[in-house]
C-alpha cells in the first residue's frame, strides 16, 4: 500500500488524517477529511449535530473502518495496525462508556487488566485514578448510582488508565449541567497539562474556546475551516468594541447616539445590561478611532474601552451560513451520531 | 508517550495477541460478568426457577398419562423426562446469552472494549463461560428437584457425562444466539426469535414424550432433531440404554454448530459498527 508514503506525516504529528471518507448508504458522514493534530496540543473539532464528528472519532479509535483515505494515530495506521493503535489511545465517548452495573473501582480495574497491567498494578492504578478524579468515596458503589458528572469523571479516568499518548473526547460534556461541565473542563485541562495530545469534538463554542488551542470546523462531512482559534476569529473579520461609561445611566443615550452617528455600518450598537456597557461592531481601526472620538466629543466619561474578537458562534455562522446546531433542511443526518445513543 | 511510539513505521504488521493474554482478558471479563450476578442476584432467578417449575409441571401434569403409555406410571415418566429436561435447560440458557449480550452490546461500554487492545473474541468467550456456569447451576437445581419427585440416580458417571454433553451442546447453541444478539437490533427481537426457533425444536423432539405416537412427518422431524439425540443420549447415559449412536450425532452437531457459528459471531462482533 503505497498511499501511506504519499502523505508525509510531520514528525511531531500525533494524528494525521488524509482524505477520509465514510458513507452510510446515501449519507456521506465523512466526505474527504484532512486533519493534523500536533503532539501535545488540543485540537477542537467543532460542528453541529450530523457534521461527522463522531464518525471521525470512531474511525480514529478503530471502531469502524473508513471507505477511503487513511488515518494515522501516534504512528499507527488505523486500518492496518488497529491493535497497536488501541494501546496508545484513550476514548471517552459521547455517552459515558462505563459498565453501570459495576462499582467505579471494578470498572477501572477491569480496564487495567484488559490493558495487560499485572493485578497489583491494575489495583494501584484504579486507586490512584479514583483519588485523582475525586471518586474515592464512591469507589465501591455501582456506577448506576453515580450522578452525571461522576459518571463522566469515571469515564475520563477509564480512558487514562493506559497512559495514552492520544486521547479522544467525543462531546465530553454533552448533556451535563453548567456546573458539572465546568468540573469536566477542569479535569480535561489537568489531563492536557500532563502532556497528552487531545482531539476533542464539541458543538459548544464555549467548550472549544476553553479547551482547544487549535480548531477544525466541520460541516456535513467536510472541513470548512481550520487553524488557531484566534486566527480563525481574525479570518472571519470584524471586532466588537465594548464601551463602558462610568455612569450606567448613560448607557442608553450612548447607544442611541452611536446609532445616530452611523459610524459603524455593520450593525446597530446594543446595550449589555449584564456588564453595563455598549457593544459596537467595528470593521477597522479607523472606525475604532472614530467611535472613540465621537464619544469624547459628546462629553460622556468612560470607564473602559475594550475590543473583542467575535465569538465562535459568529465564526460558525459566517463560515457555514447557518447557525451551529440549527436544523439543516437539506443536510443528511449523521446516522452514526443517532445510532450511538 | 515516548517519541519512539510516535515514529513507529506505519507499514509494519499489526501486533498479535498472545494466547496467554487472550486467557487473561477472558478471565477479566468473566469476573465482570460474575460481579453482575453478585450485584444483581435476581438475574439468577431464571436459572433457579426454570428447572423447578418445568419439572413440577411436566411430572405432575403429563406424568400420569404419558407414564401409562410408557407402560408404567408417573415414576416411569420421571425417569423419562428428567434427562430430557436437562437437554432443554441448555437451550433456554443459550437463549439468555443472546438477549443479555444484545443489551450489553447496546451500552457504551462495548465501544470501550472494542477500543482496547484485546482479542474481540474474549468478550464472547467470557459471556459463554459465565453462561455455562449458570447452566451448571440450573442443572444442579434440576437434579435436586428431580430426586425430590422420585428420580433415581442409578449411574453417577453417566449423570456427569450427560451434564457434560448438555454443556457441550448448549455452548455450541450459544454461538448461534450470540450471533443473533450481535446482529439483531433489540433484546426483545432476540427473545422473540429465540422462542420461535426453540419452541418447535423442543416440543418436536423426544424431550417430553416418546415420538412413537406422533404422525409420520413429525416423527421424522424428531428423529433428525438434535435435541432428540441429545435427550436420548442423556437418557441412555443416566438411566441405561443405547448411547453411542446418539452421543456421536450430538457431538457432531456441537462441533458443526461451533465451527460455523463461532467464527460468524466473532466476525459480526468485530465488524459491527
């Protein structure tokens, strides 16, 4: 198979994907995906439901085989060397993949044994990971009695047993409440701190922003954009200016005044009552200067002026033409993401 | 991980899993399935109640009349039906393996197993090992009830041999149901399918009644039904009578079923997305 040689992989590439295709009948879950994840980084794969994210992770973790293209993880080909590949990866699926009937400790011990750890070491590793993920007290309880957050933490612990080089997190916080989600984020950040390479799929812009250093945006089985998060935001263009008057009573007059000046051109100024400031979309540094000048001329004392890059929601909207997660009329649903429920 | 693993040549052949690792993985998974039983002892109710209910039903409902036809009474029927029930037990336990595996398969934990560097067969072998243990338990219950309703154990080695034969045949049938468990969408459909196949096989056999009085076509069916040969072999081993012919046919069926269905089950399991 010479195709391997045609796709040189960078020396520091932990995951290399070239031309990956997977069809389910008429549905193209993946339609020629290229992707590189550098060692020690966190790659966020962002896309709405049915974009092909889960299919990608399932191929990379050898659960399914692609129809075309190839994938190399930590130097092992996903199709030709699945057993070696499985030894260096960790997987946390969209739905907690732990045995609900077993206690937390038994879950971890079982996986340790399946990863060929000697009994003593498997026991020690189970204890150690329960401690680290704050589950020691629940160690002997059946997992079915765990809360959603505990289960997800156990799932993360399970994927860390083999000290993986590459970790796949498939929508790790889907279905969790905000507080639990923050807990899981903290755990993931700690894992990243240990130097593991992470490929994370998510539908949440906030999640990608929190965890990922680089981002690949997928839609309907194709990569539509990729790069550093800041870089992606810059590419989409436009910034938001946050102007905060000292006196909150000036908020509405200020917004009305900025609208009247017609400086911005993009959209109207809006008041953010939560943060007591006025949001003004701007396109250039000249506009920034003009806004500042106009406000100063009006005699309103300002507490602060900051510029913000656009949110990932806005990035997605401008890249795909539809909102992330919004129902797509003509897009085929990704059957995999349904079937794994 | 070390840089060495990251730069391993991608054209090297895949690693093989040594036999000892296979056994270790299967052992770890057997432990998992045994822990389920400890966590949920009710899952043993079927293995406990099934032999009690069926023995009592058949002996007290049909025992008198069929026993008469056999030239004796209820006592004679007990001697006739207990080896048959032992054969039947294996079938019902085998069906359970399919439904249980189907439920297990549709849980997220199966994805994790399949993403681990273990032989895919280990998961199936562990399931069969645990199910065989359940079957032995059910058989022990059956023998206790059988003795209580008047079954006479005359030949202990023969009894053990027929237990072994039922286990061998039962495990070969388990591969059929494991395949159904992997292939079919829900546990309910596996169960429905199981009943559909098992009911005619069990009743159209020499398990409950001698086929002599059946119409010709049915008698012909029972003669080739492997459950008949298993029941007859067990009968011969436990209560005396010809054994060899039925024994070989039963073993032949077991080998054939396993040789065909085990690779199919493992393949279906391996390639199931």
